[in-house]
C-alpha cells in the first residue's frame, strides 16, 4: 500500500471513528455492533482507496459505508429488523440514515444530531452496569480512537488485559440491553464522574501522547475540549464540569509554545508565554469563575484548574507562585490520594523550598514502589539531581526515563538532557 494513502486512512480514522461509531450506534442500538460495522468500513477503505484514490470527503465515505453495512445487517438479521421497526417512527433514527457527511456545510440541526450522538455514546459506554475501569477503557476506545495498546499503557496494565476488559465491556452492554440514549436527570450524577474522567484522559492523550512520533495529538485535544463544553451546557450546576473545562482550556492555551521551530518539546518553564493563547486563557478563567460561583466544595478538577490558573496568571516563569501550587497539590492529595499527585507536589516543593526538599519527597515515592515503570518519576528525579549538581546521577535518571517512554519526541528530549549532564 502507498504510504501516503495508508497515512491518510489512519488520519481520517483517528478523527472520524468516534462520530461514525456514534452515528451507526443510533441505527443499530448496539455499541459493540456499531464498532464492528465501522471497522468493516475501514477495511473497505483499505481495499478501495489505494486503487480508486482518496475520496473528496473521506469521512463521509466511511460514514456511508458503515451505514450501508448497518442496513445490510438489519435486513439479514430478524431481531435487528424488528429493532428497526421499533425505531422506524423515531425521527432521530430516521435522521441517522440521511445525514450525509461531516462537512462545514451542515446546518445547526444536523450538527446538534452529531453532538447528541457523541453524548449518547459517552453515557452508554459509561453505564453503571460496567465496572469503572471498563467504562473508561471502552469510552477511550470508542470516542478517543485510541488503540488498545495506548489505553493499556495509560493504565499501566498489559495489552492483553486491556483487550479482554474492552471485549467484556462491550459484551456486558449488549447482554444488559443498555439503551443508546442520554440518561434521565436522576441518573446523570451517577454517570457524570466517569464521563468527566474519560474526557480528561482523552485530553491528556492529545496533550502528551503516550506513544508515537508526535508529542501532541491536537485532534484528540480539540475533541476533548468540544465534549467538555457540551457537558458544561448539559450540567451547568456541576462545578466539576466547569472545573474540567477550565483545566482543559488553560492547559490547551500552552499548545503552540510546547514545541520549538524544529518540532522539539519545550518544557513549561522554558516556554515563550507570549505564544500562549490568550483567548483560551480567558475562557479557562471564566469557566473557573463559574465553578466558584456555585459555592460548593472544590473537587479534583476545580483544584487542578486552580493549579493551571497559577501558571496562566504568571506572565513570566519566575513570577509563578510555587508555594500556592504546593499547597493546592496537598489539598488535592487529601481528597484524591495518588502517587502521581504526590510526584507533582514534589516538583512544586522543589521549586518553593529547594531541590533537596523535592528530592526527599521523590525518593519516598520511589521507595514505595507505586510508580515503577512511570517515566516521569526518573525524569523528575533527574531534574532535581541536576539542580543539586549531581550530574552523573541525573544522567542515569534521564536515561532511565528515556528507556521507559514510548513517545519518540519525549525520548529525544530526555536523551538530550542526559547528554548535557557532566
């Protein structure tokens, strides 16, 4: 296969797969079957596009192929044909068969249909019939377009374990006959927490890709932002929804400063803050203000947004209020204990009280053994050792971190930092 066609198909699938699965799921009312039919459309593209050329609207081509697969299956399968008859009077189901593509020319009504489809897919995958970890994994697979390997790495579990988890989740949804619909208001709170977690995990995969040649995957980041904004409209009285939106807006504001002219990663304290997106910063701070006005206890996303706001408000790196950041991480650790939160607190303590204080906390974490295989632990330790003038030890830590990461850009940065040590 021509490499350019292969890359085009992979790129289109990354962007459009979630919308295709969501649209087909509204026809067949079965998430697992919808993914299977969408995958069949992908196989068809792999067969036809190298021979016939890439279509003018590749997303629409895949959507049409997937819908045709769905209709063929409905005609063949009696139970699914009965299901079609049941939804035949449903206007939304009829619209699912006629929306032509994902182009900018879609009218507002059809754009709303796509948004509703994505929300239905999120809440279906996050149904309480599934264990929490399965909900997150399945939604990342369906909405984030992540591979099973990428999801497994994000959860620090073997790929085979994650594959079984996803298969079991889809089977459980089918066996429980979970409806492809938004939950009623009385069930919203029960399922909202997992949805927020999933959206943020998708955002993080876009912000710092776990694997591959690119440090960031902007299409995932933008999709997570879009979904977060929709959720904020759906649940305007939930401070954690606004907190998540604020957090994502503020972090996304740094995107253009996170790479230099050669495409290499630029660390936070070295970024040109004039390149931070002022519009996204204002949006993020406004979302944080909306969360505060609800006058409810600060949850994990609101606290993380407060942390991001500390950086956004510092026009120069040396103006950063590291003491406040350390205190916010301590507050976050109290309500959401996590070794990753403690690692971030160690970084803030190292900035506020000196690298020796930060290193002491990092060494405690390392001794606990909870972050084995997590490349940021040796990376942070290497940074603190370098600041203390312990170059040989820092070099070893940076090299260890480089060996643990699957992201090529990140590995290059870590090896460069290792090489710079004396």
